[in-house]
C-alpha cells in the first residue's frame, strides 16, 4: 500500500521528481568522469598521489562540495514541497514510521534509477573523451578506468546515498502536522555577514563598491594572482547585497509610491536577492575558480578538457540549485497574488510583476557573473592564453544554464499562482 502510494506520488509530481533525478544523474556522470580523467594522467593531474598539483586538489575538493550542494538543494526542493502531503497523511492516522517509509521509498527509487544509469552513461562517454583528446587536442593520453578513481567515486556516491537518506528520514520524522504546515520550514534567514555601525550610509556604499570593483580592475595587472583578486572582489560583492543593491531597490520603491506594480515587483526582487545571495555568490565563485584555472595555468590537454567539463557541469548544477531554491520560495506566493487579485490587480499586471521579478533576478545573476568572466577572459586573450573560440565556449557555458532556468522559473511561477481567482 505504501509502495503503491509512493509510486503514484512520483508520477503525480513528475516535474519535481524529474529534476531531482536529473541532478543525481548529472552528478553521478560528472564525478565518475572527473576522477577517472584526473587519475589517468601520470604527470601531475592525479589526485592524492605524490606530487599532486595543488590546483587540481583545490578543484577536486570544490567539485565535491559543489556536487553535495547541488544535491542538497535538489533534495530540499523535492522534499519540502511534500510537507503538506505528509501532514495530510499524518492527520489521517499515518505513523511517523509510515511517513518515513513513504518518503524514503520515493527517494531510494530515484537514487536506484539515477546512479546506475549515470555510471553506465559515463562509461559510454569515455570513448568520446578519448576521441576529443586525440583529434581535437592532439594528445596521446588515453582515459581509462582506474581502480583508485572508481573506489573514490564509490565512496563519494555512497556518502551521497547516506546523506540523502538521512536528510529525508529526519524530515519525515518531524511528525507534528503544525510544523509541516508552517511556512517557517520553507524560508531561510541568517545574520548579517558584515556590519559597520558608525560609518555613514554613503561611505559604506562607496567602500563596498570599491571592494567589489577595484580587485576586478587589478585582474589586468597579473596572471598568477587573478583568482586572489576575484575572490577578494567577491567579498565586496557579497557586502554590496545589503549595502548597495537592496537599498537601491528600496529607494526605487519609495521614489514612486503610487506605482503599485513597481512596488510589488521591486519588493519581490529585493526579497529574492536577500534569500538567494549566497547561491549567486557560490555560482560566480565557482565559475571564477575554474575560468582562472583554465586561463592562467598552462594546462595540458587532459587538464584543459577536465576543467572545461567541470566549468560547464558546475554551472549547470549550480544554476539548477538556484532554480530549486527559487522555485521553493515562489511556491508560497499564492496568497500574495490572491490578495492582489482581490484588491483589483488585473491579470496582465500580475503577469507583468512575475515577468519583471524573474527577469530582474536572473538578469542580475547573469550580468554579475559576466562582469567577472569578461574581466578574466579579456586579460587571457590579451596575453594569448586563450582563443576567441574558447572564450565563446566559456561565455556560452555560463549563459545558457541560467537562461534555461528563466524559462523553467516562468513555468513554475505560473503554476504556483494558478487558481487565485475568487469564485464569486
């Protein structure tokens, strides 16, 4: 009975189930290929061996962290949207153990389908990688299956399974219906990361902007320290959220208090930036790390291919993580839109609000990342480290995933606010 109901829930909630499965699939493929490629190079790209390249180690650790983060957001997106469904079952008499079994059956089914399929597809892609190395990069290196690499992949994927199962088990055992109905579990907040109590507001904004922009300009002065300047700039960029961007949106709201459409759109956008700040910073930081590794380090063909693959896949996974967290938040907007409909907002105005919010949010994320990428790529092209074609690959690899997420967010937003009309 529980197994049948769990299968029916997966079918009825196909969209969320599919994107959760897709994240697990991409992660399995990427981890398998990444570590087998890394450990196929005996001259420096190997991992956890004598003479290991510190850059390769840093990127390997980053890759593992990003994969775990993407799975966390995907799992959060999949599970928390089931809170009311679990609460209804609890009210109808289900026990905490039955709730746990119901949720874990769905999770394990997706894991069983995603991970083996991912490993099979990854094995089928190895000949393609070897063809690229031989015919495009003119390398004699052949990527094969490494025992050490597969052991490491098994450990990581085993941790993924354990991590996901424990997370979902702990969620299901929150057996109070009032907690599952509460919106508190759908939101997140934290303390401010930086605060200067006695500095005037204008001076703080100038300081934050300087910390953001000056290190970007310094990228043109060096090759080796480019990643350091990028990370310093990201500290200033993070401060600008609370010190510059959110106050600017507040002023836009206060500037024309009679324009109700702009008040709502800017208010939602301000909330989005506050909620998604660290997700945006993580996406940009990962893109900067991999882009600078490709451009400033005179990489061998295997490293070039490995880092390029990492750059594209990490952008996809982190864009999906942003989409999951963003979609989880906008699923709570039904009440706001119903209220706006009842006080006289037209359908066209409500659609315009959603369009402005989504395009504003993803536009901000895209432009912010492109500021960094363009200022990383430009010095690389000036010094002859990369070609214009490779620069285009990097830019497209960053732009395409968020653009696809915009389309998915429009669809998710429209579905979230369906049925707001008051049947009078």
